């Protein structure tokens, strides 16, 4: 529409039943647009939400599953099932066992549990880091298998 005076622009917007929105106040002269402001805000929020959704899909996360050296079979199967779903999405898994107090003498049993966890998930994952004892925590990282 070209350069207009503020009063003329407001009159045009009122006549059209729309809003006069200041788009770039830093310019000389300031840039304004005649539009439906509520629709503009709605579209902007929708675009932002869509971008965030795609960003979450693109960034892979590391999910930690805590096990124990004397874990029951039902709990083990539940964690295995949840981990397999997460691996199917393409995320990494961190299996960990915390040894407290006198549990430090059961480190070998804990290592066997983590290895069994990796074996059960071998259909979906490869071992990226073998079980390592760091202080009182033993951790292992599984990465999803590459599709060929």
C-alpha cells in the first residue's frame, strides 16, 4: 500500500475490519501491516509448537533404567519391555545398578544382571559401553541397532 500516515492506516484497518500491526518498529518509517492479529498470533504459536515437536524427534535422548543385583523377574521384564520400546524410537539406553553399603560384595551378580539385560535387548540394541563400576554405581550403555 506504500507509505501512509498513521491516521490513514488506522482508518484503512478499521474499514477492513482488521487490525493495524506494527511489524518492524526499528525502520524509518516504521513498518505496519493490516491483518487479523488474533489469527496471526494463533498461526505463530502453531508454527512454534510444530518446530518444537520436530526438534524433540530429532534430538535423541539417553534414558536410564535402574536395576538391582537381586531384581525380580517381573520387574526385569517390565524394564526390558519399556527399554525395547524406547530403543525402537532410536534413543539410547543406560542400564545402571547402585550398590549401597554391604551390597558392594555382590558386584559380580550386578554385572551378570546388566549383561542379561543387554542379551535380552540384543534384538534391538548393541552394547556401546560394557558394564563399568564407577564408585558405587555400575553402568552400561546400549545404542539402537543401525538399520541396513
